[in-house]
C-alpha cells in the first residue's frame, strides 16, 4: 500500500528531531565552543577553527563510504552506529588536554556527522517512501531547520552553569538518550527467507535516466551542489568580516543572520505545501537564483545606503539556502532513482564537502589580499556557475521526462 505523504508521519517527525540533534550537537556548537576551547586551553582561535575546517575536509573522503554502507546495510545500523560514535566522540572531546587529542577528537566527530546528518536521513526516507519521499524530506528539513535556533541558546545557557567540557557531555547524552533510540526505531531491511537480498521498497523508482546516460547530469548536479555549499559556507564564516569591511555594524550583521534561519524554514514550508507541483530541477533553479540575487543585494550595498538592502540579502539568501537542502535530496532520486541512492548522494557529498571546507579559506584570503570587491566577484562567479548548472539540469529532466512519456505510450 502506498503511503500517504500529505500528513506528517510520526517516524518522519522523529527523523527530523534526530537530524536537529545531528546538526545541533556536531556542527553548530563550535561557533560558540570554539572560542571557549581556545581561551581555556591557551590555543589560538586560528588553530581551533583550522582543525574544524581540516576535519570537515577529511569528512568529504568518508561521505561516499557512508553512502555505500547505507545501500548495503540499510539506514538503521549506520545511523545507530553514528549516534553511538557521536556520543563517544563528544565524551572524548570533553577529555582532551593536548592539541593532538583535539585533532583526533574533531576527526571522529566529523566522521560521526556523516552518519547522522542530512545525507543519511534523506537516504533513510528514500528507502522507506521510495518515489513518495519528497514531502517527508520537506517535513524533515522543516524541523531540522531549527537546529541552530534550539541549540545555540541552549549551549549559551549551559555555559552559564558549566565549562565547555560539561557542555560536551550534555551534548553526548542528547545523542545517546534521544537520537540513538530514534535511529534504533527505523525499519530494518526486510529480507526474504530464501533470498539474502533485501526486498525492494514498494515505491522504488528507477529514475528518469538509465545507468549509461547519467554522467552529464551527475557533473551538473555536482557543480550546482558544490557551488551552493561553497557560497553558504563562505557567507556563514565571513559575513561579519565582510560587513565590517563594508563599514556596516555588527548589530546589522547579527540581525541579518537572525533573518536567514526563519527564511529558510519559510521556504521549506512553502515547498512542502506545493509538493510535486514544482519539478525537482526547478527547485534547484529557484535555490541557486535566490542565492545569486541575495549576493547581488550585498554587492549593491557597497553603493546603496541604509540597512534595508542587507535585510533583503538575508531574505533572498535564506530562501536559497532553505531550498538548497531539499534540492540535494530530491534531484538525485528523481534523475537516478532510489536504487543506489546512498552511494550516489555520498559521491555528490564528497565533492560538495570539499567545496564547503575550502570556502572559508578562499574567502578569508580574498578579503585580506584582494579586498571585499574582488571577494564579491569570486562569490558572484561561483553563484553564476551554479545557476547555469541548475538550468542544465532542468533541460536534462524535461528531456528525460519527455522520453519516458513517449516510451510509456509506445
């Protein structure tokens, strides 16, 4: 029986909670805990955040391995192992005393992240819902969009009662006591008694493109996703510095940053309500175009006075960021199908994470050596390439859908 996708299923909501924990305990905390770790340990903030970036870069190598494990063993064992590893890694981080120990702890944390964040969550939903996974994916991103909203205030509050080591232990407990039971409740891979191979999902989808005709779509998808991740990483890590170079106040930067989060949630809510009425590739075009328009507003702020232009940037960029995560989930399933979804998204994540890890360094170097104008030129170029790749995917999807329609009639 085909599952209804017009209501929020309890399991989908729980996966959304686990994704919130995955990002709230393994990614967002270091914006707050990083300076605190550097201060108490007597290390430079450059070292602490450099290790974070390097760990993120190495996780790009493990993303494809995790994706293949998802295809082979299913979502439940991979995500259960990820929750256990996340809890142990955070406990280990709370105990480190040396720089070497900190490096090892961060590497393990980033490896655990690949097992409990969006790529694995989307693969789990695709395995459960097959071709009907689009709306549950939107539900999950809607819930997980509040990760920073929940965990940043929580971590600030905890630091008023304990040091950063105690906070790490609390975050470890959240993974073990909440995320782990959720992941353990995921359905296993049903097997026929006489056949060791997993029984395929009811709503499996072969995708619009046949295996021998997928390389162009993969290349354009990799470019579009990597470009979006580069832009988001560059803006998130350098936004205060960019506005400072433009002569804008830190208060305005904080306000704009606060607007981006709710706007990405609003964009996901609209996508959830519209559902399949908008094609998968068009979601990608809207996302990449919104990111481009947001950057254009920031460029215009070099000449236009007033705070409003920066606020418009935040609105547009937030919309693009919110839809980017959904496009990354639904486009591979639409074009490549549900079989091998984990490996495919893992390969795409590898390229995307390389771009994401390199963005802070590239942006910082551009600002310090070439100025904010050339930095904007770099970001606009990346954004324009992403928009072009997204439109190429629209052409590929429409052509493939037309071919499938003709074949079904024949």
